[in-house]
C-alpha cells in the first residue's frame, strides 16, 4: 500500500506536495475553528437563554413588589406597574418559545406563559374585587357616621334627662352603660379598619368586630333596662341607635366578606408568582446544566480535533520532508562530485517532480561539462599558437602607430600656431571695427553738435540784432528823458524864485504873512530838492547815453563775429559729414575682415580638432596595441593555466 503512495508522491510536483500538506493542515485548522465556533455559538445561545430567564426573574420580582404595594395602597401607580410587568413577561416568554429547542424547556416556557395569563385574569378579578371593596368600605364609613350620630344624640338625650332631685344611682348606671356602648362601638370601628391580611388566620377577619358589637348590644340592653326604670321606656334615640347598629353590623359583614375575597385573590396571585419563579428556577438550572454539558462536549471535540490536526500535521510534515530532502541529498552528493572535478559518475532518476527534473538537469550538466572541458582542452592548445602570432602582429602595429603619432603631433603644432595667428588677426580686425564704430558714432554726434551750434549761433545773431534795435530805442528814450528833465529843471528854478519872492512878501507882511512864509520856505525846499534830483537824474541819463553807445558798438562787433561763426560752423559740419562717410566705409571693411578672419579661424580650429582627433585615434590605437600585446601575454598565460585546470578534471 505504501509503494503506490510513494510512487504517487514521487511523481507529484513539490508545489503540489507543499500545497497538499498545507491544505491538510488548513483543513484541520478550519475543522478545529469550526468546532470552536460552533461551541462558542452554543455557549452564546445558552448565555442568551439564561439572560432571558434572568430577565423573567427580575420582572417577576418587580411584579411581586408591585403586587405587595398594591395590596397595601391599592394605588394607580402600583396597578400600572403590575400591568406593565405582566405585559413584559408575556412578550418575553413568547420570544423565549422561539429561542428554546428542547421539548421539555419549551413546555416549561409554555407553562410560564400560561401562569402569566392566569395571573392577568386573576389581576383583572382582583381589580374588580378591590373596586367593590372600596365601594363597600365607603358604605361602611357612611354607616359609621350614622351610628356615631345616633350615639351622640343618645348621649345628649341622657344628659338632658338627668334630674338632680332623683336618685343618682340609676342615672350613673345609664351614663356608664352609654359610655360602654360608645367604647365597644369604637373598638369595632377600629378593628374594621385593619387590613384583612394582618389577621392570623385570615379567616378570623370574617368575624371582625363581632365581639365588640355583641358587647355593644349587651350594653344597649342594659341601658334600655336602666332607662325603663327611669320611666324612659321605648326611648326614641335608643331605638335609632339600635337600628343604626343593625345597619352597621350588616355593612361590616358585607365589607369583611369582600375584603376576604380580595385577600383570597391576592393569595392566588402570590401562588401564581411563586409557581412562575419555581418554573424559571428549574428552567435556569436546566439551561446551566445544558451549557456545562455543551461546554464539556466542545472542549472534548476541540481537543480531539487539535490532537488529530497535530498528528496529521506531523505525519504530513515528515512525509513531505522525506520526499524533498532524500532526492536533495542525492543531488547534493552529485554536485559535490562535480565540484571536486569528478565527471565520471551518472545519476539514475526515477522521479518526475521538480527534484527529479533537477537530478536530470544535474546529469545533463555533468555530461555537458565532460564534453565542454574536453573541447576546452583542445581549444587551449590552438589558443596558445594563435596567441603567439597575435603577439607578433601587435608589436608591429605598435611601432607603426608610434611613428604616426609623432607626425600627427607636428601637424597639430603647426595648426595651433596658424590658429593663434588667425585668432590674433580676427581680434585686431574686431578691435578696428569697434574703433571705427565708435568713431562713426562720435563723428555723427559731432555733426549733430555742430548743427545744433549753428542753430544756436544763428539764434544768437538774431538776438544781437534785436538787442541793437532795443539799444537804439533806449537811446531815443534817453534823449526824450533828457529833454523832459530840462523842462523839470527850469520849472524847479522858477518855483524856487517864486518861493523866494513869496518869502520876501511874507516878511513884509509881518505877523499876517508868517504862515505864508513857512509855506514858502517849504515850497522852496521842495524846489531845491527837485532841482538836485533832476541834476542827479541828468547825470545818470548822460552815463546811460555813454553806456548805450558802448553797448551798441559792442553789439555791432558781436554781430559781425556771430556771422563769421555761423559760416565757420557750416564748414565744420560739412567736414564732419565727410569724416562720417569715410568712417562708415572703414567700419564696413573692418567687419568684412573680421568675418573672414572668424571663418578662417573656425576652419583652422576644425582642422586642428580633426588633427587632434587623428592624434587621439593614434594614441588609442597605440594604447590598444599595447593592451593587445599585454592581452596576448595574459592570454598565453591563461591558456597555460586553462590547460592546467582542464587537467584537474577526470573525464
């Protein structure tokens, strides 16, 4: 059985083997995980069911508390709390029916649901009974008030009927019996207000107040006898009290019966609540046992699956390891033999997986190496003779290349000198062109300046002409001012004479002409100052005449010089125009020379580069020849070494 399995595994690829091994491990891991997941789900379901049971217990506990509160207070809050708790229990138990699968558990949940529904019906009956009890209690309170009113009226009648003249013994006994009647009635009323559940046994509540009422009737009979002795037979107040007592006794009996019915319903609900809690407790215990059993089963299954996975994993690892390492050891041994130079051995391969293919490749490599090394041995001998011939040719080539390199160096030196000369000519031509350009620009600028100067000089000549005309006009005006000054001077002299005559006449007039004499003195002073000013102005006018004449003479000379300057400037402008044209022609020639020099320089540089390239090629050829010679020597050495290495292999 193992042989076919071994052959199957031998022919299976390594990838498939590893995939199969890991697949087995993964499947076992998946099975273990699935078992754990299933156990976890069952545990979660059990926990959820226990949680629901706990919620049922909590609601049942709240229901009991609300019921006890309602038993004591009979209020709407506890009533609504009971209804809400019952509704929650009903919906929760219906949900639990869907979550429980065991028939016994479902039966217990159904029993609990039936208990809750019975509880609802009992609670509805309880509400009706409590309402009826409250109605009867109100009727009982009304009878109490009526009875109290009758006893009060009886007491007032007794107090009014007391006669101090009669014997006090009967009257005192009547009051004593009346007080006993009221005391017994108060005891009966107080007992009727006690809750029925406080009586032990509760059936005793059916006779609540009976003893006190009997004693009250006895006291009433004794009071009737005493009143008869006092002549008050058939007392109306006493009869009214007896009738009220009868009505009160009847109302108390009805109330007691209804109260006992209410307490009976309360006890029924208590019993139902206890049954619900007992059912929940049993259900919780069963779920706890079921959870423990499922947990133990899950631990057993997971442990078994883990052990099985470990066993199969170890077995698969051992089988796959043997399937891989055994052929690898054989292949490694063959590789070591080949590494030691032993190519005589052959591998017998019976596998078809990757390792079998590797062994086939190793065998093919060994065969190829035998053929290769045999061929290398023959080639090494042929290589030795070829290397000797190559070495001779390399030496001859090196000598020729050395001679070519020397000639190329001389040509390169001559081309460098020619290139330097051409570059110098090009630079000088460029400098001359730049100088001609500057001279052209300066000559053009000088021409513009001369033209501007000519224009300015012409304007200056025009201004000089205008200045001469203005000076002539000024001379004429000066002469007019002189004639006017002569008139002013004669007027001032006459004014002076008139003022002198006026002063003489004023002196003759005495005191009457004193004021006029003062005015005459002032007028004479003004005339003298006017005469002095006129003389000064006359002197200035004479100086102005002489200065104007000199200016006119100078302006005549300036006008002549200006005309000569205009003529000379025009001649200078014409000369500068000719210079500009000549400089422009020189500039064009310099540009042509510079262009030709640059082209010649470019050609020379190109020739120089070609020569340098030839020289570099010659150097490279020389270097290659040297390297070829060295390689020939090294190749001869390697051929000998190769023959030595080939000799290490056993073919």
